[in-house]
């Protein structure tokens, strides 16, 4: 593993153009069909106002936080977002959320940076933020991985996520399934 020279930080509300560029790069990746529930065409059709709202919403507050890996030249080489799902609501799979929890989405690292430790650094920052929330304190974070996305599933298990046994159908895809993985709050946090 090489030395990470990136700065891991949260997005700022005015960085919507870079948020958009990185999302489109993620959706152009060959793994995108089993990694994301959105297509590149859908992302490209979204208005600038949508991207401005996404960046603003992920830059502060409790509802969501997006972390990016910024290279020394200012390029964003990866991202992960944590959403806070409030207990008593419904998630985007139309499933009931029983208790307030974190939900990791939008995991992407550019192909040239995979295997460098960048994904681990992004996850460390995202989970540190999640564990720092209070009222209520998050007891776990979860994520979903497409049943055919073996590379992602292997990373999540290595990082400490465990399959929960929950399986949901992929929206709009006949027969495909998403598998839930859970990472429990460490006792020492």
C-alpha cells in the first residue's frame, strides 16, 4: 500500500460542480451498473440547482455528510457519503427504518487510486463523523451492495461490515438483489 497524499475532508456547499463531476465519473465506471442505483444519463440530466442542493446538504448539518479524497493538485479521487436515516421513516427501498442509523452511499474511488488505502481513509473519516453524532447516538451504519458486486462486498467485509441477512430487490431491476451490510459502533467510541 502506497502512502496516501490526499486530504480527506467534507465537501463545501459551493463545490457543487466538483460533486457533479465526481458522481458522473463514478457512473461512467465499468462497475457502475452493480454499484449505483442511478444511471449516468439520469445524473447528466439533473439541473445545476439539484447539484447545488446536493453539495449544500452534504456539507453541514446532521442529515448527510459527503467526504472526498482531494489530491495535491485539487483533483477529487474518491468519495463516500453518510446519510442519517431517522427511526420511524422509510428508506429508499421503501423499507421501514426501525431506529436512527447511518447509511453509507455513493462509495467511489477512481480506478488508478484503488488499492492505495484511499477507500479505507474515506471510510475512517465517514465513520468517525457518524460516531460523533448524538441525540440519538448512532449504534450502527449500514450499506447495501448488489449481489453481483463481489469486489465491493469483499472490501466491506475486510473493513468490518457484516452481512445482516436483509436482502431487498433492486428498484426497477427484475430479479437482482441488494444485500445489507452493517457496521456496529465500537464500544470504545
